[in-house]
């Protein structure tokens, strides 16, 4: 089986894209296997029986699940290429801390604005979302990327911001991100989005708008959307 690498993903999942970007930054060849989550393949269910979700990275026949875990696995397995996490133990711990903040606070708060019912509920949800954006902006400290001069672990974790926020804004007709209020994040988003290893693997924007329009409509009419 050699060094065979497979990635189970979907065309639009921001969690799968984190892994796609990491593999390309590292220059790792892999086979992409696109899943239909409404009809999951036997292989996906076999490789991720606990959560039954993508992404799943399969390396030498062994599955690794959860995007943050996969990013660390990639970094530790292919050490000879561009590092994703800092070498310094403190800096590494901080990258992990802020990644957890993104997963537990920032992303859910943005999602709450998107899924809110009616203008009032959306505007209420926007308050903590903006506070979380302010918190993450402070971590840039005039750096080009969160990882310094090159894209690193935390940049990949936050990468969804660079292409999904404006899609969400279009769909719900509400400004989520004010570039004037977040100059450092705004510049970072452009730097990240325009990096060759990122830009050429972004999903088509028109397809994203269509997908999230349908999803948003469902959230407006039901309390139970899977």
C-alpha cells in the first residue's frame, strides 16, 4: 500500500478544505474521494464509525478523523516540508488554544447569525459574533498570517472566513464583517484567499450561494435541520 493517502471530503465543507489546503501546502499527493452525505459510503462509515462525518484522511490504510486532528497528523508525519504548527511549545499551545476558540466560539456565533429567524434574532446574534471577531483580530498583531510570514495551522482553521462570510452576507442580506472595523483581519483574509495553495482549491462561489440559500430557507421554516 506504500504511502497511499486518501481524503474523504465533500465539495463545500470548510473542514475538509482545511485538509486540502494543508496537503497542497505540504506538497503531498493524495486521492480525493467526494462523499454524498445524504447517502454515505460504506467506506466512510467504516473509517469513521463514531461520528460518521467527513473529513477522513486515510494514510497507509489507517483512518484519521476530525480536521484539527488531521492537520496535526499531517504536520507531524511530513516534517520535512513546510511546518504548520510552531516549533516553540508555548506558541504551539497558543495556536491550539485559538483553534479551539474558533471552533467553540467564533464559528458557532457566525453560524447563529446565519440561522437566526428574522432580522431581530439575526441582529442579536451579531453582537457576540462581532465580539469574537474582535478577539481573534487582536491575535494578528500586524502579522501577515497568524502563523507569521507563511500560512500555518491557525490560518487553515480560520480559512472558512475568507470565502464564506461574504456568501453568508449575500444570502441573509446582513453585513457580518466590516473591513474598516477589522483592518488586520481584512488584510489577512485577502492574503490568505490570494495564496496559490488556497485560491485554486476554493469551491465555486455561485454553487456556495445556491447551497446556503436553500439551507437558510430551511432554517427559516423549521427548528430541526440536520
